[in-house]
C-alpha cells in the first residue's frame, strides 16, 4: 500500500485530532493526546493500513463500523514524518498543527505548554468532545489567558496551505474512502462513478486530474443538504468517460478490500455495456441481472 494512497485515504476518511485528557499521574493533572482515526466498515482494509504503517491498532467503534487508531506520542511523530508533505485536502493544514503539537508534547509540561496545546486543539478540531466546553473553561483551569494572536496564527496555517498537485495513488486512496461505484436502475442500465465530500476544492482537483471539464455532474449532494450539512458531489455518468478514464485509472492504481471487489463488478458492467451490440438481447439482460445481484450482495455485507 503506497504512502500517497494512504494520504488520500486519510484525507477522505481520516481525522487528525487533538485532545486533553485528565490524568492523575501527570503533575498538572492533564495529558495531551494526538489521535489519527481512519473509520471504515471494512476491517480487511484497516488491517492492511495497520500492517503497512507498523503501528496503531484496529478497534470496533459501533455495530458495523471500525477504526484504525494511532494515539501515542510516538505514533504522532511517525505520522508527521511520513505524511507532512503528502496531504492535499483539509489534512494538509491539520498536519502542520500536528507538527507543532508534537513539538509541544516533547517539552516539560507547564501550564503555558498546555495552554498552547489547547489553542491548537480548538484550531484543529471542528468537532469532538472538547468542543462541548468553551476554550475559556480550559484556560481558567490552567490559569492561563486566551491568546487571540495564537488563534490567528492557527487560522493562517489553513489560509497558507494551498492545494498541491496530486498523483494517481493519492486519487485512488481518496476514492477508496469517498468514491462510489453504482449501477443506475431507472429507465436503463447505466454504470456511474460518484465522489461525495465536504471539500469542494479537492473534488475540483480530482476533476482536473481526470480532465473531466464540463463532462461531469457537479453540485451539492441533496442527501446532505437536507441534514443542514453541505457536501459536494462529483458524478461521472457518461459511458465513454467511465470506459476511457475511470476504468484505466483504477486498473493502474488499484483499490483494496471490498471497494476493490465493488470496482471489479462495476468494471465488468462497463465492459458488458461496451459489448452490448454484440450480445443477444436476452443474454445481455441475464448478464446484467447477474452482475446486479452480485453487486447488491456485496453492498449488503
């Protein structure tokens, strides 16, 4: 598994988090924590991530969901070393904050060091348990003052983190997390490929990589807008693009686990569509239904 592939997967399905946990063994009563989570329903994929990195572990987070989790300071240092210049999405700015957080946790713990960590924590995490408490509560406990200049520095890291050029491995990693291979079942049989993400800039970058231009469907995903959460959707519906752009890419830069199995079935459907004119109509329908059944069975796993 290529590191650029992993960078794309983390950008799509991963979270780089900071938290401050109570710890009676620590002199100040708190322990800074850095956590990388990659959430997925496919444990085989997460096992491969753990094997490739050589640290972290796979944990169960719900009845159907698992996560690869690395949460030691040593793990955090390795993550910074491996991925500092590989991200393109939101993780590109977050890894910069992580690098600074790693430098903080290597120092002797003082109230000021913990205060700096809290400011980073609120800069990097837009969600999470620590958000249930205002930053002022943390600073009051640490007997430190709010540092608006520190927050401005954190925000400037995001503004100064432009997107980088991406390669095929990164694209496949991103699609491993946020890509969807579908077989439309409306008036006619039509394979299509969809990417859904909250980061519009990354989707623009991927559309540019595939040289889609105005040949793809781009807009707000209606399923997310109904939940007051804006996500964007990039959809490739034209058969010629599926056959000449999407298939060659994933043949060259393969996916892993169940997503690779879905792609293989989808690819089979695309090639079947290409050979439609050479098939007897009844035979073609039988093959379509067979692929659909296998595709449905795979999605239900």
